[in-house]
């Protein structure tokens, strides 16, 4: 869903059949293959050679990390001491910078001061977050003195 959002809602991403798959469970003939490989090429996903489990669930923290990488802020999010620690459940976060960025930009929200990093995301929640991601990305590009981020 994120790659389709980045691609302007277009599904037309193609890779040659000879391209090596980055994940053991997403073969070249999989419907997910071009989107997964595009995410790898954009450094949203790390190539592991292991399994991705494309039909599995994703947590709020995992989604936050993907969105932050898509924005190009992955390295910034990893920096210690830059972000305030606004979440009551911060001790449960492996990547607090990612959570701080997506909440700070209004892409995702906290509930009663909790980010709830281990909570699984529904498709509807993901679609909402990705729409907000596109708006935030557009707003950030329009404010940048250096032009578009991509």
C-alpha cells in the first residue's frame, strides 16, 4: 500500500523476470514482487534474503518505521537525544524516533499519551496513515528551500 501511495496510486511497477527476489517468500511470480522490490530499491525495506511474510500483520511501530524511511528521515530517527519522549509507553518502543516523527507530523496518533507500538494495524488504519503521509510529504516538499525530496 505504501509503494502504491508513493507511486501516485498507480499499480504499474514492473521488474524483469530475471531479477533476483530479495525475500525467500516473495518470488518473482508473486503479485507482491514488484512492490516489495520497489520498497527495497527505495530503502524502505532492508533486503534480507529471509522471509517478509507479505500476508502477515504489521505493528504500529513497524509501520511508523516504514513511513519514516519513505520520508527519507530514517537516519535522523535513529539519532539519540533529538526527540522528546512524549509517550507513556516509551519503554516498549524499539524506535522512539520513528514514533515521534510520525506523531509529530500528524501521520499517526497517540492515544491517551500511548503510541501502542505492538498493536497490529488494520488495512483501514494503514490507508489513513499513508494518505496522511502523502499530505505530510507534500507539505514538507513545499516548505523545503531545496525543492522536492525525490
